[in-house]
């Protein structure tokens, strides 16, 4: 922290403005480290007033609506009282009180356990894990308690009013404990729903759908999009379907499948393929991976006959493997090339070597060429 004397000294020697310029330059360099170009949703079927929001603001707006429309709703997690490290809960405690928006101890297992209990007793529980990387202490509570509560009680009880938010994915400097994408661990668990938004409009609508869904939901929010993603978001209360994929770009030659940040990478790949290879790619945002939209995926693959699946999580056991297996079973006679997966590597997520680890547009583009030339 700068003390007052230090600030006065910098001003006196004329360095303060120089320091600000340096900070702006460094911020610009950080922004340029993004491995994708964000493409906002230009059209939405939702009518009414719209407001320019980044993704953390749209999530904040969704939480505000949930608290305002549901007197039983609770928002809780580490440091969320002042807004959280990503500011998603900014201003909510002041508006709704400490009895509805409150901090928890630094204990992910406790956060999940409390959320399950609150949901079982009738509250709408909206929990935040500060980083998805630290959700693992809560793994037992989520997969053995939350996911199975309705089944084990024979339908007498459930914790379907539980939603867990968690920032995930690469951010440019997060290294091994602040960059992981753990969605595949939970996709192996019947009883959960898992969604991953690609931008502010989807984040708001999907979060409200999760909060009001009769099953416990996990929403993994790509944290690099919190500020990088800006769209004209409908101000009204709206929900978007869980389990329905979006066709971002229509094409005829190759199907590209991703979710979250990777959708924007694949959009760039599609543009590169069009310009450099005269190849038409269809880009699909899976939106949710549990459940996932088999109908849309299979229909696209049968049309294009070639498919690439891409995600930031490691290759082995990644959700791309489930997609590849299901596509092979359903579309085998239509395929003209082996299914390609472009993912993170089977190593811990690196720090300075992140640019080599992530499935960037160049790695994906190389696989498009393999698919076409097979």
C-alpha cells in the first residue's frame, strides 16, 4: 500500500502520472495476452430494455433479481459480503442485509454442506466457491449428498434449490491453482446439472435457470470473461434453457464444438478456415455439459461428417472424450475422418508456459486441416 507521504513524494517529483501511464501499458499487455477475441452475441430473442454489462455485472444483476423475487434466497461464500474477489456480489449485502448475503469461513466443504441443508429446509441456496480449483474439498458433499439426496430418500426430500457458482478456466496468469476447468469430474455424477456460459447474456439467463431449477446445479463461469465479455444485456428477468446447445455459426464441412471461452476460440478458427482453406465450419456452443444436447450435435455431425471438440481441461477423461464416444456410436457411418480433440495437456496447468498449454486457435486450426486432408 502507498502511504500519503509516498504519494506526495511521487507527485512532487513528477512521477505519479508516469506511474499511471506504466499501469495503463501493463494493463494493455495483460489484455493482449488473451488467447481469443471476444465475439458478443449480436442478436437475442429477449425483448425489452437492454443495458451494456460485462459478465460479472450480468451475474450480479441475476443475483439481484433472484434475491428480489424470492424471499427465501440466500447468497453466501468467501468474501462475498464486500462483492467477492471478482465483484459478482457487489452491493447485494447492503441492499438485502447480512442475514441474506453473508460471508462464510474459508471452508468449501462447509459452504456446500450448509447450502445442501438450507436447500433441503426450503431456502433457495446460492453458494459461491471463490475459485473452481478449490471446489475439491466440497466434492464429497456435492456428488454424494447434493446429487443423491432425492434418490436416497425415495423422492421425499431433495436439495434442488441449491446452485453453486465457481469461476473457472485460464486467465493469463492463474497458474496451477487458479486456472483449472473441473467440469468433467462432476459430469460423471447423475443428479447434477452443469452449465458454462460464453458471455453476459447467457450467464444471466443460465444462472437464473439454475437458481430456479428443481435439481442442484453447478455453473462454472470462465473468469477471463468477467471483464473481457461485454454485451447489451436485457434488464428484465429472463431464463435460458439448460440442455440446449447453440449453433453460433452454420457450416457444411466441419463441426467445431466447445463451451465457455473456447467458443470464441472456435469462432476465430472458423473464420481462419473460411479465409485460408475455403472450408465452412459449424460452431456449436454446448452451453451445458450435463445434460448435453445430443440432438443438435448429432444432426450437425451427420451434415458435416467431420468434428473437432475442444476444451481447456486435460485430454484424458475430459468431457470431450464423452462427446467423441457418443458421436462415434451414433454417427460412425457418416464420419469421413477420425474425431479430433484439442485440449489442455495431461500436466498441471502451467504459469509462464500457459500460452503453450491452452488449446489456442493455431492448434485447433491445425486439426481442422487434418480433418479436411484425411
